[in-house]
């Protein structure tokens, strides 16, 4: 299929598809005599995998390791599982960090809202700042 058709089917613009090709993520692109690129049907599936993986936080370098082997077209199951497991662990670490950050922010909000009766905003700000632990 031509790049315009692939762009329409994938929802991506042609320049982004060419970028993924230049990065080595889309392989087996054939150049026709007229210079036009011809993408295999598998390119659409590859683009869907790329988009899904990027939403999950994979970098393009990580994706290169997870996509099918360029010579055989087959996934390397052990590497794929290891890469996916690593990403799940990274996501769990981020979730823990985000939960801690959320708890700290909620504590600050509670502390600000617990302003003693009659205390001005500036004095309350000083009180809240003094409560921060280094």
C-alpha cells in the first residue's frame, strides 16, 4: 500500500510514518520504479504496536528491541517478555512515586486548609512552610 493509504488507515501523518521507517521500526518497505514507497500490509499492524507501546511509555529504542527480527520477521519471545516485564516494573515504580507525591500534596492541602481562625494568608503560608520536612 502507498503511504497515503497507510496514513489514512493508521490515523498518522505521512511524515511520522517516514520517521518510524527511518528509525528502523517499519521494515521491508519497497521502493517502486516511480520512487514511491510501497508498504506491506504488516506495516499497519506494526504502527498499531508502536502507538500502543508508546502510550505505555516505551521509547523508540526499547521498541526496536521488541519488534520482530528484521531477518526472520518473528518475535524473539524471551526478549519480548523481558522487555515487557521491565516496563511493568518501571510503571509500578512510577505508580509508587506518584502515590507518594499525591499523599504529600494532599497533606499540604490539608495543612493549608487547617488555617487557624483569624490567621492571615501570609502567616498561614509561613506556618505551612515551617511544617515541611527537609
